[in-house]
C-alpha cells in the first residue's frame, strides 16, 4: 500500500454519482485520496473483475461499491479481491432501494461485503476511513477528532434545547 491512504469508489452508473458525493466528502475530510470509476457487474464484468484483481497493487486499501436495483457490483468486486469492500446500496425507483440493500448484504459465506444504509454514502466514507485508520495514524487521529466534534455538537444541542424549554416556561 502507498504511504498515503487511498480508496476506490466504483459506481454501477453515472447516475449514482449524486449519492456517492457524500462518501467523497468524508474521504476528503479524513485526508484519503480516491479514484472513482463507473463499471457494471453485468455490462462490463471483465473490467470490474480486472479492477478488483489489481486494486491492491494499484495502492487501494479499501473499495466502496455503489449500485442500485440488482446491485451485484460490490459482491463481484469482493469476489476478486482480498481488500475490504463496502457496499453502498442506491435507492432505485422500483423498491426504494430495498432490492439494492438485500442484494448487497446477502452475500454467500466467504465473500463478505460490509454494507451501509440505503444512500448512506457518508457512512461508507467514514467506514472506509475506519478501515484505513489501522494502517494510517493520521487518519486515526482525524477520526478521533471527528468523534469528539460530534459529541460536542450533541452537547451544544442539548444545552440549547434545555435553555429554550426553560425560556418557554
């Protein structure tokens, strides 16, 4: 793996890009380089397999696979690599993304795909950072600060709500 953390994002369609942007923002926040590619498990299976087979030697430490409907892309990627693969189910017009979620999460034994919520791109980016944090201390430190910042925000909201309720009495 390179000295800089690097993630691959593979989307099944360019129409998935709008959802995936949330993952890209999180990767940038944690200082993780990335590449994004459009590939199809069904229309370009050879390219998807070749990408997954060479991902580690190309410096990637984790792959986020985003797909809707049948959503086989993350599973196909996982079948061809030992890198961790995070599945990001995309909400589709047919079943509100439930079809995507079930296609990704129900992987056979031996081919795991970590799966986040339907359209849960931000969590996919955070999970990718958590996976890479074991090898990259700078990512780990940014994640620690992220957790501290989230807790402080909740405390601020709690205090503001208490003050609002007190003022309404």
